[in-house]
């Protein structure tokens, strides 16, 4: 039931057309009590409502019914799925296995049921943007590891040649103690250099599969040697000179990395605001949701900035025009039922996905950053 990492190739596969109904169920989850005790009740209600809608929908062929897949019993043994993140997205279509996606995001996840001819992917895209994914490369003479992070959550990468141990050139080197010894020598220096070059080649494969900002952690010996041979050294999001991190747990490593990540994000915001100022001067700037929507729809946007908690309700008509509605004030979000693609929904999801499809950079910025610009702004290509 667990799915793979959300790479561009996986996202493309999720977005392909499917036989109706492609069912998407979205709900918030909690990692701590007492809130998480209500999550299974929420899931039970969501599944019950989905089964009811499937039975009542005249567009659902009898042999395509999915009630059996969406029974509560399917999830009884999978509490780790429910409690592992901040949101849960279930995807199932006729002839396909059920997929579960855990969302890590600092913003509230709504509760939704969507029947359509494709899966709902905007929640995972938005969650990923909010969490600002990144890589952490931990360098060590005896084992180098790669982690992928979303917010404060780190997951070790076991692909692209990682974890990466040094290769022993010949049997004579298979002696107790550190592979390279402790005494400075030309041979030792060359073997460290070769090892760091090998690690960099493995890292390149990971970055080619999924380009993400890179933080590098290592001791005073291996870190400068890696930077001297790496083709990625000039583009580091941050570096941390620490030893012994190759055996650290994900939470411990994330805690140590937090200050560097925070500084990196502040620098991103500074650069983005400078880009907006330059765009204003060059008359390539627009702000406010209606104006930004038009520019995004025309695929003219190179950079889209949205405040983190900005929510706008609306729908898009057949001619592509945006119609905004009132955002309801609720303490407990209801189940939002959507059949087809024209129902009212959070239009920011659609805006972000459309911008990404148009090859724009999209980033969420802290609330208050774009107060004078209607909470959303864009830089045009021309």
C-alpha cells in the first residue's frame, strides 16, 4: 500500500487520464494525542461517505465499483500510515491498486472526496512545496549517506549507490581500523580524493533523478576534500562541519541541521523579494489573485510567490475564467465532495499546479511578506 517517492516521473504517472471514477480521498492526520485518536474516526467517516457516493453515482459502471477496496477493514492494520504525517491522500481507480500518500506540511490539510478522470495531485504538490524538500549528504571516511528531507522529517535514501562505503583497492588494505589510516601520506590523500569523487558521482545520479537543494555535513578532513572535487560544491544550500553524523538518526540529524535550513530559507526569501523589486522596475510584475491567475494561465510566469496560509475558494469555467467565492469560516472542515472538475475548491492548489506545468518556479513565503500585493505575486518572463 505504501508508495514511492514523489519524483517528477511518479507525478507524471499519477496525472495521466484514468477511467472514471478515479477516486481521491484527502484528510488531515496528527502525530500526537489526543488529536490523532480522532483520525481513524475521520477516516472511517470518509470511507463511508465515499462508498455511499460510489453507489449513488450513475456514472459508475457496476464492474468498476470500488466499495470493496474502500472498506474500513482495509486500513485496520495500517495505523502507521495514518499517524506518519500531517495528511493522508488515498488514490484508487478501476483496475488499479489502492495507493496511500503521507503528506508532510506545516499548513492545515482539508478533508475532501474527489471523483474525476484523473487523480488529485495538488495536495501532495503543495505539501511538498510547503515542506521545502532538500537533500542532506553526510560524509564520513567509513560510510557516506544521503537523506531526503521534507520539513523536519528525514528519510534515508537507499538508491543511486547510497549508502556509499569506500571501496578497498586490494586485499592488503583490508586491515583493522579506519580504511585510510591516520598518518598523513600521499596515498591516503589520494584514496580520500577518489572516495569523495565516487560519492559525488552517486550524488549526481540522485540530483539528476530529483534536483533538490543540497546540504553537506562532514568532518574537517573530508568536507574540504569533497568540495574540491564535487561538481555541485558551488551550489550548496548549506554546509555543516560535524563528525560522527553517519550514525545519527534522522530526527537527531534534522535537529542539528535546523539552523542552516532556517538561514537558507531566509536567504531564499531575500532573493525572491529582490526578484520582485527588479520585476516591478522592468514592468514584468503582477500581484493579486485575478491578475496572477491570468498570467499563470498564459504560461508567462517565471516565478510565483504565495503566502503560506493564503486560501481562496473558486472554480474555473469552461473558458478558463476564474470565479472567486467566499472562504467559509469553519472550526471543523466538512467533507468537501467534488464530482467532476468544475466544483468549487481551493483555487490556490490549481494555481500552483498550473504554474508548475508552465515551468515556473513556485515558492511559499511567510505570511505578511506579500501583504501589499494581495498575498500572491508573480514575475513574468516578458
